[in-house]
């Protein structure tokens, strides 16, 4: 009983001393945390693991010193084995917290609340993925070391290692899907194909990457829904990434109107609309005729915005104002269906006037033939000067750069002989 009391007293004293020392260190770190972000992170995240680890280590040394190394009682061996397991677990906790502190301090240098945060988001994605991998590795190693402290487990270690190849093959076949997602997550983290906060279009939905793990990706849809996809989806299925290089985008608003629409007047109205809106970033404002088949003319308004949300609102605004402008200013340009009854020349005619109409048609055909013959020898008209807001791949610096992306290499100059 006396040895028990001595062991308990020494252990409690050692634990109290360890708690006191860690408390002093914690308060000193908190006093100077404003001068160093590392001290602030250590005092916030590593104080509790350090306190637990120091207390357990102090208790272990106290038990060994108070009972003596020569004493081989069963309770001492069981207590020391329990303390060893606790030391391993506490050490793993402390190492994991130190890694988290290091990663947080590294991430603090890269801000994501700035307009141009592509590089910061890429670093954040990689660090988050590494954090998950390192924590998993630390937990697995800690469990392995704890199991190796049991003599029975060490005895079967040789046979387990001998059959490690077969076990690895069986485990790989059983967890093929899981391992595929894990490797896909690592590939996404380091290939820079998709990052946190990227705007993507997947499964016909557009949203922002909210969470990226080793096994799945959470996409926050624009209407606050969450689309959860396996990481292997992004390595095996094509998807759109709207913010891989920059967040600025181009968008269209298409209208079908009558052939009588004044295109230039409508182009000027589009310019007035976007210039009055704060959603437009001032890069692209183009109105072009992209279709002229059937009974309508298709007009496409191409505008630009700083991000996907602003572009959506700007497209809706342009479409709404152009529809109102056509309805109020150019009602004759509204889409319509024409039906002509009777002869094509002069519309419907009575029966007694049809013969005269035939003569008129013959005379008109002759006049058109004479006009074509006279125009064949005439000079061709000069090129029409198309305004910049009617061209997408030419005119202006932005248009020239966009057109150059689709042009082939320049032909080498021919050497003169």
C-alpha cells in the first residue's frame, strides 16, 4: 500500500508540474501573439495537445521512477503499457496540430478575398488536400505503432509482411472505386483543373466549388442547392470551368425579329443600355445578325461582365430592354407571319386582269436582265466600313486578341532571289 501511495503522489506531482509548465508557456505565447502569427496559431491550436502530451509523459516517467525498474508486478506492467499507448496517441495529436498550424500560417500569406485570387485558391486547394492526407497518414501510423506494442501482434508481423503483396492486390480490387476517387482528388489538387471557389458547369447546372475532398466535390448551385459528385467525375467527364484563368466572361442575348428591323439603330440602343448599367465591364458590346432564314432575322447581342453572376443579370437586362425597344420604337419589326394570296406580282388580281399581269411580269423580267447585263461591267463598290460594335473577332484591341487566338501561324516570308 505504501508503494501505491508513493506512486500516486509522485505521478500527481509530475502531472501538476507539467500542467504548470505548459500553462506558463501558453500565457507567454498569448502575450506575444500579436507580434507573431505563428505564436497565435500555436497558442490557439497546439496548447491542448501539448498539455495532454506533457502530462502523460510526466506521469509515465513518474511511474517508472517511483516503482523502480526491477519491480515486475502485473499492475505496473499494465499501467506502463497503458501510458505508452496514451503517449503515442497524444504525440500523434500534437504532431497533427503542429502540421495544421504550419499549413494555416502558410495559407495566411495568400488572400482569397481579393479580385485576382486564382493563385491563392490553387494554393489553398493543394494545402487542404495535403492536410487531409497528412492527418490520415498520422492516424494510420499511430494505430500501427500502438498495435506493435502488443507482443502477439509483433509475432504475426512476419507472416503479414510475407503476404503483403497478396493482401495489397485483394485490397486494391476491393477498394478500386475508393482508390480511384482518392487518386482523382490528388490529381485535381495538383493539376489545377478545378479549385475551390471555381465557377463550373456540371450536369447542366452552374455553380461554385464549395468543398473539394479526396473522394467527392461539393458544387453550390446558383439557387443554393448542393450537387455532390465523386472526384473521378472531373477526371473522366468534360465540364466547363468559367474561372480557370479569369472570372470575366462573355454572354449572349438572342432575338428573332422581322426583316424590317433597323439593325444599326438597334446596335446603338444596345450601346446605350450597357453604358447605363454598372454590370457591364466595358470590354465587349456587339450586335450581329447571325441568322436570316424563314420569316425572321436572328440578332445576337454579345456583352461582357466581370463575373458569372453579373453576366447573367446583364444578359437578362439587355434582353428585356431590347424587347421593350422593339415593341415601342419599331413595332413593324415585331416577328410576323406573311401570307400572300393570288399572283406574286401585284398581289391578288381579278380574272380579267391576269392576262395583263402576265405581260407585266414578262416586261419586268426583261428589265431585270438588262440591269444585270449593265451592272456586270460596272466597278465593284468600296468595302463597307463596319463599326467595331458589329465585330467580335476584329476591330479594337480586345477583338484583335480574340481573333488572333483562332488564327494559324504566320506564313514565313518568301526569300527574294
